[in-house]
C-alpha cells in the first residue's frame, strides 16, 4: 500500500489481480489489467487451464472455462484477500464469488502482451481489449557474449539449445542423462542452460556447451532449434528468433504454449515432462531440424514478431487512458 500511494494507476496481471484490485479500491486508483496469456472470456477458444474440452456445447463451454479458471484462482486467494482487506486496508470482504464485477475491472483497458500473429484477438472481445504484441525487455547496455561461447558457435553447425528455466525436477540426474542421450542419437551439438540441477560441466562431451545464463534475444537466433519448458517469456523469445521450438511443458500455462506452438506449425507436438524419453526427444529434435516447411513457418512468424513493438503500443494505450481520465476529472 505504501508503494501505491501517490501513483496514477495500479497495473496487475493474473497473480496480482485480486490484491491489485483491493489496493486500487482503497486508494481510489484506476486498475489496468495486463496479461501474458488470454484471461478474458471468449467463445473462440478455451482457458489455458482447460485445453481439452468436448465440442458438444461449442463456444459456450469455452466461455465457461474462463469463469471456472477465475474461480479456481479466486478461491485460492479468497482467505488471504479477506484478511488483507479487513486487517490492512480497512475494507469489507469481497463477495464469495470474487470482486470481478467491480467497475474498476470492466471500464479501463485490458492489455495483452503477446503477438496478434500468435493469438489473434477473439472476435467477441470488445474494443477495450488490446493485443499489443510482446513486451520484450530492451537489450542490456554494454553486454558482450563470453568468448568461449562465441568460439563454440563458430566451431560447427548451429547447435540445439536445451533449457527448462527454473523448473524443478524430482529426478534431475535422470533428465540430464535423457537429454544427453537424445543429443547423442541425433548427433547434434548443443548449448545447455545449467539453471536446473543434475548436469555439470564435467559430465558433458565436447559437443555440449554449458551456460549459467544468457540473453535469449542474442542466443536464440544463432541456434538451430530450441528445447524449452514452454514458459511465456521463453516461448516468446523463441518465436521471435524464427527458430522451431520443442516444448516440454511441466505445468501451469506451459501446456497451452506448447499446444499453440504446434498449432502454428512452428514446432513438433509438445512432449509433457512425464512422458519425455530420449527417443521421443530425439525424434522431435530431428523433426525440428529437417522439416523445411516448419522451419519456413517459424522464420516467417519470427519476422512478423520482430516488426512489432508491443512495449510502444502498450504505452500508447496507457497514455490514452491517462488523457481520458484527466478529461473526465
């Protein structure tokens, strides 16, 4: 609450929606919703939590899935929200079914930080909803790649990138061995992000380069394929690079992005982590490397995303909303 005092508005996404709404209500500030995945009900496609729905009810069931997703999240937040409202903010508890009927939710614009070439705006969304393009961070000033990495990249064909972000794993050594087996089967060089445990530099052959961290915007255009967990940020960076993705989703919104990559034809079918084997991963890598139609689609989509400026479009929407609010006051 102290951080919000004196601000012009509150910006909130899925995880911060309810606390953001409570703060906006307390301080009488407008609330702007900003999401990286579809969260507004639509008949066009289901919520990311309900990827496989029967087609019997058509669009009605799709729309219902968003209300169910919101309830799943709200009921998990409800107790903490009530305590925060009553003990910290001095507000009455929100209704049992949630505070989403509040005017602060429906009147300000809603921002979506993904490309319209990846998820077009749903036909039944109104003009208050803006699909701006991805919100990529600007490159870090003065950053230069490690010399050893540059030498590795120049020492052969473009490698395959493998990284599962911050995803924890109950069997990290098994996963590391599985990845190395798949690479050996395909004969591919690889760059592996060591953010997940179970794999150390002493364990890998000369054809594999280990990294602790790297700007995706620099590395991904320089690799032949990208094996990742399907997190929103990694998926966005891979799509912008114009390189096929092999998505190994763990949970949350990751299956949604894996499915979307396959539907766009810019990567093989996703392989859920529980079903991942060296053979399946090797087959997916081989498909991503040899399917020229897939590679062309990935390059074309990457060019479209590179031509967008989601940050500028989002800023323009916020500025327009600010001017409208000033005129009304």
